[in-house]
């Protein structure tokens, strides 16, 4: 019996090993929960049902453990019992791994519908390798099923039949598993000492249904949210939005990173001053930690917190009443702007991207893709994939701006940088003339080998992006363009959970009066945001349009 219980304990450790390994960088000590606590702390009692915030693998999979103990007590040793318990073990390991990935990597609790949408987006990126990935996944799941079946067969045969102690232990696991479970925060359930994958998955589905209820409003509801339906702009400037991928608040809040990027930041500040550009900055809370950038820039430009992919997909579905709501892009388009969206990712087939949904989001009059740039120079891999590639951001941004400017004023341009996407395959440095990049014989210098650590690669990518933006805004300052530079989320595998979800936001313009309104709205005067003063991404849209209304707004005269 002792050996059987030891094997059962080992199975439980294996179930939670992914949770521990994924959190190893932040919490490498698996015995951290044994550290002495303050005398007034009741942590010892709490450990019976919750081990928050520890990520050790010493937890109990309630479904597997209780099933094995009851099967042993009842003498169920083969056949149906083996298949059922093997399935429970197989499902439990997958559910715990899935939950751990979402919370350790993406820093958010799992929501099945949302995560399937994220997976679908990922599939469109890796489509060239999809067959191999699917085959590998099916093989892994098959091996896991075979291992679960074999383990359960050996374990059940080793369990003593009819031993009352097995029943006692099984019943004793009920209180720590169920205590306060309904009121326990969903995002913290994975930290329960006795964890039920089945109950957690049921809660997952329940959370998904909650998001569905949020989008069942009619058009009148969303139309009533429009604050700027009557805004008319006169002599309004061109506007460029540059969302720097992975430009996280850690650049300013973490002394080590800030020191390494100080020369690029100082150059940015010096160049913008020389160009006569005023700047206001703030740290803004993104709706996500990482993964799903479109949630971040949609929240930013729509003024509504959209932090879930299910919610996003339904809001921008063809039949959604959300179409009655106006974003920054709607207001600009209604005021005569030609909205340009730059998406220069290469190697993407038309059927891989839902362009209709993107169009509903951005209200773009002109969509500039890889082919639209007429680029023949060297490319960089996107997300580390050779079959997904992009031109250097320096070329893409400048070429798209030239095309937008040629279309006539006023115009807007939105660009999410590609070279700073994880795993941070950015050029070693910008070139003096961006046009020189469009040379098929040019050899692009990438100063990041496969052996470089992730943080160093990130620093190099941020240095490149800041240098590109520095020259871009300085070169076009005379156009009296308004530049909005912001980050979508923290850098994955660089930032840790305790570093928060803030990203920098900068407003640059030669119009001092316009920039001053952002300072009045909580931003700071200058390039470096204050680390203890934050706003939220959904606050940008109303502040921006209020500032535009005060500076460039025009109320039509009443008809006679």
C-alpha cells in the first residue's frame, strides 16, 4: 500500500510540474511555501486549501487522487475503471498545463473561447508548419494517453482492495477542494492546494458565458456611448499612430533596463527638442500582460476596455450592434481623414487573415500590406518563422508615410511594429537613409545571435525601434503632424508578473497648446513618464478627442 501511495504522490507532482516549470524564472524555490511566516499570519491554515502565490509542484489533483482511492477501496482494478481513470489523468494533465501556460506566459486566467481565438490567430502565422505541428501534438497526446493508461493499470493493481483508510483519505480531500471555491477568485484557483481540473474547467466555461452576455446589447446602447458624434474638425493635422510591439513600462520602471536604454531615450529627447516637438508622456495600463496585441490597440483607440478575445470577436462580427459605436478612426474618417493601416507582414495568404474584421476595427480607407510597399530588400523573420517575414520597420514606416502624404491631407496612419515582436529579431541598427534598405543586394546586419539571452535581444530591439521613431518624428516634424507613440504590452519572458501591465504613451507635436492638454489630463511634460502616475489604455481615446475638439473643433453655425 505504501508503494502505491508513493506512486500516487509522484503522479500528482507530475501533474503540477508544468505549473512549476513555467514559473521557474520568477519562483525557482519549490519549497518556498515552507518559509516561516509572521506570528500573526494564518498562512499555515491557509496552506490546507490555498498555496497562493507559490508555484511548487506539491499539490493534489483531486479528480485523479480521489478516483484512485475510491477505486482501490471498492476493488475496481481493471477494465472500465482503468480507462476512466486514465482519461481523468490525461485530461487533468492537459487542463493544468493549459491553465499554467495562460497564467504564466500570458498572465491571465484561461477562457476557452478566447484562447481558441488566440490559437486560430497563431495557426494563421505558422500555417506553413501546421502539418508538422499537428502531427507532433497528436503524437504527444497519444503518448500521454498511453502513459496514463499504463500508469493507471499498474497503480490500480497495486492498491489494496477494501482498505477503509483509502475511503477516509478520499473523503478528507473534499473540504480543502471545495472550501470557499465559488467565492475564490477565478484567476487564483490554480494555486489551490487540492485542485480539481474538472471543476476549474467548468468555471472556465462559465466565465466565457459571462462575456457573451456583455455583447448582447442593441445598437441603441452602443450609439448612446458615442461622445463625439457631433465633433467637427477644422484645419486638423495629420496623425500618425505608432504602436511599438512589446514597448513595456519596464523600459522606465526597471532601473537595469532603463540604464541600458538610456542613450536611445536621451537621443530621442534631444532630437525631438531640436525639431521643435513638444511631448507629453504617461504610463498606461494595457488590458493584457502579453499576447493578443489587437486587444490593446483596440482598447486604446475605442476608449472601451476590450480584454478578451471572445469579446473582441463578437464586437467586430459582421452582425454586431457594436458597429453603432465610434472610435477615433470613425471620428477621423467622418471628418474627411483618409485612414491608412500599415500591415507589412509577408508570407501571409489572403485567406489567412480576416480582413473584413480588421477593416471594421480600423475603418481604413487604405490598407498597405507587404506587396503595397514594393519592397525588394532584405527581410527579417517574424516570430522567429522564416516563412513569415517583414521589412525593417524603418523602411515600412517611412515608405507608408510617404504614400499617405501623397494621398492628400488630412490623413491618419496606424502601424504596429513587427521587428520588436518576440523573439526580438531586429536589425542591429537603423540606416542613415531608409530608402537604401530597398536594395535586393543589401546585407542586413542583425546583431542578435541565437545564443543571446532574451533580455539582451529585447534591449537591442527597443534600441532599434526608439532610434527609428526618433528619426521619423524629427524628419517629419515640419509637416505639423501629431505623433502618438505607445506600447501594446509588456515584453514576454522579460517582464515578470509583479512588474504590472503598464506601457508608455507619448504625444508629440509642434503644437504646444495641444500637448499641454494632455499634461492637464494627467500626462507629464517630457519623454520620461512618472513611474507612480498611471492611466489606462481606454482613457486615451476620450482625452485625445477632447484635446482635438478644443484645439481644432468647429461647431457648425445654426441654419437660419
